[in-house]
C-alpha cells in the first residue's frame, strides 16, 4: 500500500513560474478579495490556496488564525499590543515590523497557546 505523499511547501505563482516556500519562511498570510497573499522576507506573493486551506496546512507549523483575514506564524510575533479598549494587534519580526490585527475573540485563544 502506498501512503499519501505529505507535501509541506506552499506554492505561489509569480509571472510564469511557481515559487515553493517552506512554511517556516512565511511571516504571515493575508486574505484579500479571495486571494491569499504570502508575506515572506519583506515581499508579498499571491497564492491560489484559500486561507482556510492554508491554515489547515500551516497550523502544525505554529501558525495561528488571528483574524478572519490573517494567519500568522507565531514564531515571528514580537509583541501583542492593545490598540483600543477592545482591539489588539500583533507586531511581527520582519523587516517592516508588520502589524496584523488580532480579533477580540481570538485573544483568549492566543493567551492559552502562549501560556499567559
């Protein structure tokens, strides 16, 4: 019997080529108008895989669905900041020090994961 192949790279199409990213290279993924955008080393790459499917593939690598439009690599999170009384954001360890929203409902889930 053949076991199903486990493929861990995440593809992004750029012009006439497909770039394969190791999950640990990805800082965060942003969903916008049905397209997923991989943020890697300060660059953004479009990906045809939906956010839900990407999360399924990336969760075991330490990724967290922090907002309905964002998935972050928890290894790349530097700070959790309170924006307003009821909203938060994550500051990431990339060259741009990117800021990603953390939905109010996900704060407690993140605290459990972080052990705080």
